[in-house]
C-alpha cells in the first residue's frame, strides 16, 4: 500500500515498467529529452501516453478520424525528434491510506478511524471515457496536488460519518462487521460524493474501506469499565431470565403432557365411537350397494332383452330393405346391360351397314374403273390378236411347205382347200385357242401350206 502519491521527472520510457513496479504511489512519469536522431517512439501497454510537439499537446487520430488525447500502445514511426511521449500515466488502481484522528462521536468520544481509499485515473477510450481527463489529472497532480485534495475531502466525510454514531456503535462502521448494514449504505454514499467531486478532475473513486477503528487510552479504560458493568448487568439479567424461562418451560411441559394425555384419551374414545359409527354406516352402505346392484342387474337384463328384440327387428328391417335395394340394383343393372347391348347392336349394325354401303360403292367404282380400263385397252387386244394370228399363219405356212406328202382333202380344188384351211384358222382364233394344236388344224395347215407352195 502506498504512503503518498508521487510523480517522476526526467525518466526514460524504457524504464517506465520497472519504476512503476518498484515505486509504490507512482502515478505519472515525465519523459526526459529525446535524442535528436531518433525518428520514432514506443508506448508500453498498461499506461496512458500523452504526446507533445515542441511542448504543445498533440492529439492522436484513429482510423475513423476521431481525435484522442491519449495515444495507443505500440511503436510509432516517422516522427521528428521534437514529437514524442511527454507523460506516462498508470491505468492501475491505487490504494491510498487516509488515517483520520480525533473524530468526535455522537456521545462526544474521540476515535481514530483508518480509511483506505481505492481510485483509478479516468480517460480510457475503450471504456467510453473522455481521454482529455488524463491531461486534467496530470495538471492537477503537478499544480494543485491531487493527494491533498483527496485526503481533505475524505477526512471531512469520515468525521461527518463518526458524528452519526455513539462510541459503542462506532465499530459497526467497519466493513468486516456484518451487522453494520446501515454503514455500508453510508459508505456507498461517501463514494458517490467523492466521485461527484473528482470525476471532472480525472479521478474515479472505486471503493472506501474502513480498516480499523480505535479509541484513545483514557477512552478505552472508561469504555472498558462501562462495558464491564453493562456486561455484568446483562449477564445477571440473562441468568434471571434463564431461570424464569426454565421454570416456565417446565410448567408448560407438564401442562402440555397432561393436556396431551387427556387429548389422547379423548381421541381414543372419540375414535372408538367414530369407528363404530363408520362401521354401521359402512354396513348400511354395503346393503344399499347390494340392493342397487340387484336392481341394476335386473334393469340391465330387461334392457338387454329389449335391445336384442329391437336389434332383431332392426336386423330384419335392414335385411328386407337390403333385399329390396339388391333387387332394385339388379333390375337397374339388367336394364342398363340390355340398353348397352341394344346400343352396341344398333351401333354394330349401323357400322356394318355403313361398311356394306362403302363396299358396294367401292365395288362399283372398281367395276367402273375396270370397264374404263378395258375400253382403253380393247384396241390393244385386237392388235395383239391380229399379230398373233399373222404369226400363226406364218408358222402354218412353214409347216405345210416342209410336208410334201400331205393330203388336205378329197377335193382337188385348190381354192376350196385354201378356204377350208382359212376357216379352221379363223375358228381357232375366235375360240381363243391359238396355242392348242388339234389334228384337224394340223391337216388344214398342211393343206394350206401345200397350196401355197
């Protein structure tokens, strides 16, 4: 724990961590003059850093374009020698002991109260605080002495707190006393009052702890005597109360035992009567239940008989209705089938008639086409037949020419024989048997050939 708040002038930034670790109460380090050839400066973490240019404050601009009085930790390049860190301020919390002596209590006793005040320096941008508060704190520490201001304000509040208690109650203001709940509220009010005074100067009071409360020696003797007499009186009162309470307790126990035994006997008698009463009621209930059961069984039997009869009638009605519906469906089905068969037959006959008409029409068209075709080829047939006839004649002539002994008939008339041969040839042509060779045709052909030759 620190005994005083201090600052250090003319120190190197590289020695900052060692100084803060070894010197308690050190809050601010002022940078000594820099070397003229250095073009960068470094800021260690855990500190507020204030940078100046030729002795004037220089703000830091972040990526979003906002300006801050405090520069972030790290290495900063390309700055001339007259730009650098001027002050390093700790971010750690500091505990400052403030003993307050001769505080008057409500009953005019003097007490000594040892208070420990915990505070930190404000201005952290990460906590949403104004970084310019660091500059205010440095100026107040150097010019006005922030420690004296804290001690004076704290001492005034502690003296005001002591006046509200008697000397026998003063120990309840210690934070370790669990019964002093009212004192904790007063401590919170004290912290709020100090923050209202010092937040604008860059100081946040985090807590106030009363470490010890003591009385001067004469006051201690007087208080001890008063406490002894009070203690003896309290002990006598307690002993008397214990005896009275013990006697009263024994009497109450005896009365309670008697009452309990009497109540127990009464409960047993009442329980026996209640059991008999309940048994009678139970027997009546059993009889009533048996009667109700017989009645229910008889009603159930009658209902079942009625239900079976109704069910039989309903079943017969349903079967009759079903038979009627089945017959109706069968009649409708037969009618529908007959209608479909008639429709199918009618449609089939219609299709057959249409097909017959189309067939007759097609045959007529075919015959007409054949007639037209025969008319067109009639002249071709005649020419063909004439050609075949001429060809046959040539063949007959050739055969008759080659047969010298052939006798054509009994007549010696050449013309008659020739006519006979010609008739035979024409007869065969008219019959359409030009390819068949009969004996008569052969004889005629031979005679005709002979005549020709």
